[in-house]
């Protein structure tokens, strides 16, 4: 066997999202793009904000800047990121020295986990969760521990408390949440912070919080986003512009460490994070993208088109009699499957409607709809969803 046993196992059980995406490509080739309602992957292909595109042209015309830089990123770019985190109240006290530029949120999470984990350390994830966490945790010798969320997919701090043990090194939270669209409120976050402080005292070492927040600006209605990292000092804030600027192929993001994190050796911590950027083979975040982002990071993308598609889908789901909670953020909806999950997904596929089974996120009996798709695709999906549950 060329491929290791473990990777063979991952490949077989692998990412249901990617499998659905590949299936979508096959179906589109066979039946025509306009006839397939592919709502499987969260892959925004919309134009980025104007400020980003303008910066792209300006930076491309600038003198060459394609060389290596410190593994943590260009110092002035890290400073721009820290300024923005501070002035927007996302991470009070943040300075350039707390920021490491990364290849997207995936890079930020991997760099952080590699820095923190001893072999066998436990990392708690909250169901339903972004399936790639499974592989990121495994990459660094960790053991994933799954915890159920509240029935409305909100945080259940007591459930987290019950799962924490002496080997718990970190908890990953993701708000706004993929797949549920839930945005955690300050009370839930403070409840979690209290539990993590108690556990840190009980076990005599910090239990860290990794706040994965690539959908942070994508929030609808009254709900305001509060960074989980801002409510707990032993936090790492992981962000990327993949979703909010519609640039997932460009691989640009960062990890920012809470300025009050308990460590006696800040230079070691920050040096380790940037060294892990290199050891993992990322080396540094793309130079060109760092420059472009530094000039455009305070752009306010227009999410009105997402709101239109969310409303269309929610109306169709209501017409079809589905049970679901309207998303507070992201471009996902996570309804219950009427009847058996596998049967529903298969019936949807027969109608050329592609959605991801809830079991791929650790919550069976649901399906995830991504509305990071053109409106024509969403309208087709609305018709099919109603037909499916007629
Ligand atoms: C919750 C969550 N975290 C992290 C990522 C990875 O994002 P990036 O493309 O910025 O690495 C994704 C991508 O879908 C995601 O949904």
C-alpha cells in the first residue's frame, strides 16, 4: 500500500462536502450547469469588495515585493491588522507583536494547534462542527473530543465543562457557525469563559480557546457579532478573508493572540507560532496578498445579495414544511431532514439538488444548504426543496 492506513481511512470517510462538490461537477457536465442546484460547498465566487480590487491593481504596479519576509509576515501588515482588531473592539490591546499572518483560517488553526499540542492532548469541538477540524487536530497528534451544543445549536457551557479533563488543551468555537448559522451571544460566551477559567485553575494549566471566525462580518438582523476571543484571555483568534471578501483561493488570514494570555515567555510563544508557519510548509502567508489586504482590510463588503438568497430559501423551506432555524450569520442553513437523512440526500440528488448531510458535521438528521451560489441556482433549489417535501 502506498497510502498510509490512517490517510486511507480519512480518504474513505473524508470530507462529504468535497465529495458532494466533485459530484456536482460530474452532474453539471452531464445535465448542464443550469439544471443542477449545487448548494454543497461554501465557495463564494462573487466579486471581492471594490477596495480590494483597487488595491490589487495598485500593488501589482508597485516595485517588486515577492521575496521572503519574517515568517510571521510583513511587520507593517501585522500592525495594520492589529490596529483594525483594536479599533473595531474585536481584540482590545492587540499589537503587531500579537499577530502572525497565515494562509487562511485553515493555516491559522494548524499553526496554533501545532504550537500548543503535546501528543494525546485533547481538543474539544462543539457539534455540529466544521469537519476539517478532525484532520487539523490529528495533524498535530491531538485527540478530538466532541461535545453536543444546545438544541438550537447554541453553546452549552455545562456540556463543555463535563467534557474537560486533565488532558484538555483547547476548545475550538466557531461563531458565526458553519453549518448552523448560529452567532453566539455575550452571555453564552461569558458562560464558556467562566467554565474555561475554572477548568484552568482545577488542572493547573490554561485550557485555551481557539476562536475560528472567518464569517465574522456576515451577520444578519439584530444580532451583533462578539468575538469569543475578546471574552477570554487565554485565546487565539483565527481569521481569514476567504469568505467575507470572496477570495478563498487566495489563502490569506491570520492568528492573533489575546494580549493578556497567560505566558511567562511571549517571545517564545510568538516565535513558535511563526516557526510553525514555516515548519508546516506554509513558510509565510502570500506576500502579494498581505500587501493587498493591508490596503483594503477595512472595506465593508456588501452582503445584501446573501440576505436576499437567505430569505428566498427560508421562505421555500417554510412553504415546504421543513423544521429549521433562520441563520443569524454565514451563508448556510441547517434544516432537519424530513425522514431518514441518507434517503433525503439521495432523493435530493436524483432531482439534481446537492446539499451536505448533517452527519458530516456530527449532527445526523439534518442537511446543510450553502447559499454561496448564484441567485438563479438558489431559485432552482427553492423549487426543488418544496417539491421534495410535497
Ligand atoms: C468554520 C470554518 N473554519 C475554517 C475554514 C477554512 O477557511 P480558509 O479557507 O480561510 O482556510 C472554513 C472554510 O470553509 C470554515 O467554514
